[in-house]
């Protein structure tokens, strides 16, 4: 049983910690942060072992009645691997500590590929991550790109892809702090970073992305125009997407007409936080014209990387060498059917 530590107990960290607790081949060794507010207090309520990233944080936690098990270094000593879920750029600074402690680590998409030298997506390159010291689970949008384009590639349908991303302005829990109102903000550079990021996992992909930040917080939305290798039917394309267990086909004519209605469906399904681990792709909107494919889907920016992270833990620690078996195991634990 491998001991897994979580560094940073925020939007991603709390979800990763809960997901680890659901597995039968790994154990949560503890969570580490600098905060002592309601967020870490919920970790206390769940009876997770709490570690403080700094001495100042430890003193603050103690003053708030939070029982601190030890320091970051002490958590590293009792862990076989850590998943760093701290904000962008902080994780890259922590890499020095992990390497000094000679501990395996996983970063997320806010960091650059060069920080780990390996970027991960379970259906793409699980095998290449086996027993590595580090990997980076790519961002929410990049994960969705890889899932959908890889499904088309497996079916030998994909020639090249061009996508436009409508990106949520900020995470829901901190929308009172910032974001945008009554405007849309296009990213200056084309391609946006997601296309090149996808190629860090699969260099053979011919993909270009453009992105626009929009004034909402629930999710991202993608529109894709794909050049197919040959003329295909809509049924062939849908069958290709069905080869991924982490693409959920939805229908506009069933009332799933917007990201808020999709979110409501997953809440009704009993998912924690209404999390959608899958790419929600509209099958009745999908259009094939000759060798051109058009489709759209929604990405839950807070949840889509959670199953990928669990699979990455298995790959790096070597507790499961078969990527397909890991994906099935993770899916069953999280209720992905």
C-alpha cells in the first residue's frame, strides 16, 4: 500500500485527497497547506492528517485549534509520492524540496512541461510514465483535447484539428475576488497554450487552439473543427468517441442546453460537488460533412484532472503497470460509467 501525500488543499487538492481515500491500493498519508480557514477545517472534519508547510502556518493552525501532525518535510518522509496541488509557480518552487528528499511527485497543468520532463494523460501515455520520478498531469482543457483527439486518432480518423476555447473567468469559490464582467477577453497569442501543451503528450498531433475568457465560472466550452483522414459517417465518429470511457455523450434535445443544466445533472447524479470527470460532448450537435467534423463539448475545470491524477499515481509508483486496468479501477471508484 503506497502512502500518498497531498500538498495544497484547495480546489484540486481536496478532490485528489478524497479520490485517494476511495482507492484500495493507495493510502492518504496527509495533506499539507498554509491555510487555517474553513478549507483546511473541512479536512480536519474528514479526519485527514494535517501538516503545515511553514512554521508560521503551524503556529496559526495551532491557534485555531487545528491539530498539526508535523511539517512538510515530515509528511515527505512518510510518503512514497506527493501530489502537488498548490497554485501556479509555487509547485515549481517545491520541486527543489522533492528532489532533495528523493521523493516521487506529480504536478499539474499550471507548471511547464520542462519542470518534470514528462506530461501525462492516462489514455495516451500511461506506459511511458511507469516508475518515473515525476510527471505533470496536463491542464483541464488540454486533458479534454487529448481525450477527444486521441479517440479519433485511435479510429484512424484524425488528420488535423482546430479548436476555439471559451474559458471560464475564474473558479466559482473565488469569483468574488476577481474575474471579468460584461466583456470577453481573447488571448493575444494563437495558438493558445493548450495546443502546444497537448503536443507535449503526443507530438504527432496537428492541433491549433485559440481561447477567449468569458464572464462565467462553471466550466469551459470548446468548439472544434477537425479534418478527417477520410470521409466518414456520424456513426463512425460517435463510435470513435465511445472508445473513451471518459467522454460522456449528451444530448441537446434532452434539455442539456447549457453548462449550468449539465452541472445540475451531475449534482442530481450524486457526484461530490457535482463534479464531471468526463468530457460532456453533444452528440446531436455533432456534424460531419464529407471529411470535416464539427463538435462542441463542456469541460469541468475543477474535476476532469482528478481521475488522471489517480492513474498517474499508479503509473509512477508502479502499483499497476496496465493503463487500461488502472483507468477501469479509477472509473469504478469515482462512479464514471
